[in-house]
């Protein structure tokens, strides 16, 4: 019989199963990787709920992945079996104007491993060797699983320019919001306010270094944030990306300030106060994923001890209970949920 592996199949939040498929064979330039840890992303739960604008159901998740090289095909021999690796999941064409300029994260033909293609929530998977990074010595699997989610805030912070001595508001204290807080602080932000609806997440933001954490639904949210920051925020990172958060961002940001949209918005139009955007010369900019440079920065931040993994990773499930991992991920009290494959995590 043909050897088979397990792979998670998501049809909906209520229909997450394990399928059995043949062991994949790496082609030229590819690696065969055995998964050790994979994260459940907010994009995964949005997709499972049918709310993600760019992920169609059913899909096979797993883009926040850590693994061990099982085999290297021809053209990928610079990796060897046993190498610990992190996946950089953006699959780009290399030919379009964006790729040629180094901005392959917005490739014209971008596909994301584990979103538009089968991912790493499985026993074994294949991936082009140029889409992986070696795990730095001394970095645990738990920490390595945070490189991909941290790279998105690192990229967003870089889009905002020099944050040295500037004031920042972060809307949303989920995994991306909390990691944006860390990335902004490490980039030199002087004062940071983080908003969220939940007391527990605001408390977590304060433990991770926020200077203030007002409730996102407070009638005087803008006044509270401005008081904590000494005035309007120089930069607002919207990690929620909904109509209400964009309205708050426009009210929170300073004249001539910068709003960076980090969260994935729902399909369709979102009202924006263009009169205020024009009158106050507000810059609104989207940010998508990351590049290799952002990965290297994220790895350096984690290696430096800037990220407290125990505050970010709040639950771990085995591959066999992937449905439980997704259910936990939509629990607002959770932050980052990980799935492990065959064996305990390193500590």
C-alpha cells in the first residue's frame, strides 16, 4: 500500500477533519519537511468562518510552521536532513514589477502556502527551499513558531518609518496587536496605547509594555488615549480593520499622522472620513505579510528576549485535535494557539 500521512482539512469552523493522503515527493529545488509545530492564525479562523476575502473553502491550513528537513531534492542540497526550519509562506512569481523591486510580499501572482495551497498542518509537506529559514541555535520550537506572526508586525512597523521618540496607538490586543506593540517598542516608540474590548487582553498588553490600555468601547476612548500619549498619536496601527476601528484610528491620529492597516478587513466597502483624511493630511497605508528581511528582524527580536512567548502562546493541541485548536482560537480569552505534530515541544 502507498504510505500515507495525516493532513487537516477545513470545510468550516464546525467541520474540521483529518484526511489521509499519500506522502508527498519533493521536486527539484524543494524540501520534504516534517512538521513539528504550526500556529493557528487569525486568518485561519476567519477563513474557516467563511469571512476571509482571499481564502476559499475548503482549504488545508498551516502557514505558521516549524519543522525538520526530512529530505532535500536536487537543487536544494544546501539543506540537509535534520535541519530545523521555519516556513516563509509567501509563494511569489519572481517576474512581476513588485518582485523585481524586492517587494515580493505584494507579488501580482502571490499565493500563500497554507492558504491558497495545502499547508503544514500535516505530518509531512513539500516546499521550495528558498521559502524556508534555518531556526537559530538556541531558539525553541515554541519561539520559532512566533517568527511568522511577529514578521507581520515587524513589516508594519517598518512601513510606518522611524518610530524613535514617537507616540503610537495599537487597535486590538490579539496576537498581531500584541506583537505590534512589541515591535513598535523595539523600534523606539516613546509611548504606546493599546485598545481592546476585553479586560484580560488589555492587562496582557500592559504586562507586555503598553503605557495605557483603554477599553475599545469606552465613550471617551479618544480622550483617554490622547491623555496617555500626551496628544494625538503619531502613528496608529489598526489590527482590527473594521468600520469602527478605522473611525477610531482617524480620530486618534495626529494631523499629518499615519494609519497603518494591519488587520484583514471584511470583503466590501468600509466607510472612511475622507474629509478628515484630506483636511488633516492623514496617510492611510495597507501592509501585507513580510519579506525575508522582516523574518531576520523577527528572529533577532525573539533571540534577544524581547518577546515573552509565555504571554503569547496560551494553548497547545495535538494534530489529531486540530478541531479543538480552531475552537480554542476563536475563544477571545486565547492569544496564540499552536498545534504540535508527533512529540512534545522543546522548552
